[in-house]
C-alpha cells in the first residue's frame, strides 16, 4: 500500500494512464499518425512533424543536475503553474478536500483550488513579523480535509523567505496528513539552499522550481517539480501526454549550457545589487510609506497614493503591479529591472 493512500485521490492512485505511442527512436515511426515530412522551414533537431519524447529524459537529467537532485525526483512541466494545477487535481477531490494557503501569496494556488472544486483554507502570514509563517495557526486549521499546504518562499508578493526551521517543524507535524508544497520560484535571488534536500527525511515535501525567473526563460514555459518518486509517478499519470513541446526541449537544453548558467549567475548578482539600490532609492521618496525587505527579484512597496503613483509610472511607459488587497491596502509590487529602468521608476515616483 502506498504512503500516498489517504493523501492523494484514490481514483487517481488507481487510474490507468493514457498509453502514448512507444518512444523508440531507433525505429522509423509509423505508429503515431504523424506526417513523414517536416514543415517547410522547420529547423528543429528532431522535427516538429514528430510528437516529442513523452517524458523528455535528457531535459529531466539536465534539470536534476541544475537543482542537485536525483532524476527520479523530477517532473518537468509547463512552468510551475502546471505543477500547481497537477498537484491540486491529483490530491483534492472536488467538494470534499481542501487546500491551505497563507495569504498574501501567489494567486495560482487559490485559482487551481477553485477550478478543481476544492475548498480553500486561508491562514494569513503574520505581517507584524515581516509576513512570517503562523505555524500554530496552520496546524490548527489543517483538518482532515486539507490535502495540500502551499507555502511560497521567497513569497510573492511580500518578498520574504519563510523561516526554514518553522517550515521543517510544520513538515514534521504534517507527516501522514498533507503534502507540503514549497514554491521556490525566486530562491536563486535569496542565496539560500533549497528545501528539496529534506525530501529524504520528509517525503511529503514537494518543491517547485522554475526557469521563468533567475534563468530568464519565462517564455519557454518550463518548471520542475522535485518530489518523492511516488508523487512524481502519480502526477505523471495526470500530466498531458507530450506536455513539453519539442521547441521547449531543444531551447532549454541549448540555453542551460555552462556558459549560459554563468551568465545567469552574474545577472542574478546584478539583480540583487539593483534590488538594494532600488529599495534605498524608493525609501527616500516622500510618497513611499515603506519598502519591505526582499529576497526575490521584486519589491513590495507601500505608497501614500497608490492610484496616482501607478498612473505616473504608466505615463513613464512602465508597468508595475497593483497588489492591493486586504492587509495590503496601499501596496504595489515592482520587479527589479535594469539600472536604467530602476532609475526611471524612481524618477516617475519622485
Ligand atoms: C511564486 C510563484 N510561483 C510560480 C510562478 C509561475 O511560474 P512559472 O512561470 O514557472 O509557471 C510565479 C510567477 O510569477 C510565482 O510568482
């Protein structure tokens, strides 16, 4: 009996997945109803007339190496957004189970829950302690219906890292009760190790990483779920066949070579330095109430007159994000840009 019994949906645990055409590249393919010729101008390595490898092995190996984890713990998806959706669908029965989130946080966790018909349990982060995790409240609210707990660290839109000891204490307490999903989309900007190294001890921790932020590949739509092989096997039954396009496979393999990784590292360092400069520049402005500390590539900024300021920045040809909501009544989120862009934002808000 799998340790996922009682956590994941029983019907998904029992599901017989779709059988895609076998992947045996040494043979000529007359088994998948493809066209034998490439489209005119198709200069991909494999040819877009062919379905891509269903679970692209070399890509998974490259991402496993990037994140320093065994390939058996990796599922490649179309961005972390897809993994959030897959987890919610595989773990939550509509009308019965629930997802726990800690707002203010990334919006896709609640959207995925609503689409699936799962209930939403919300335990706000503690703004008084820099948007820290309220461990005790999470545990109190984590009843038998809660199958997934989503934490985001560094958190979007607040920018803070969650305390690792607090997350691990929560993991300990949630053993056998729920899957603890830690979204580390912005971890590279925090210069801290991933919680994925604790999956040996806590197989119910799942970690989300993405190429969309520090690696500058948001348009490639490529995210990595790092989890126990049983979780990977379960979600592999739910993910669309051929989810990762041939274009993405080839682009990502080409763009994750050592030379590009070295450039990404330098750019992350630049963003971290610019984050500090932008924060200091904003903090001096009379229209700014507060700039929250950030471990990500954006800043949460509270403004005296957010409507007027949003308009001013837009007039300067730049979009920043209105993140006003209960508890953040006057807040905007500014992605750290190039030094020139950051100066323009400061100038527009002055
Ligand atoms: C916390 C967080 N997780 C996930 C995502 C989505 O990542 P992806 O582009 O890999 O789908 C975002 C995007 O803004 C995010 O802020």
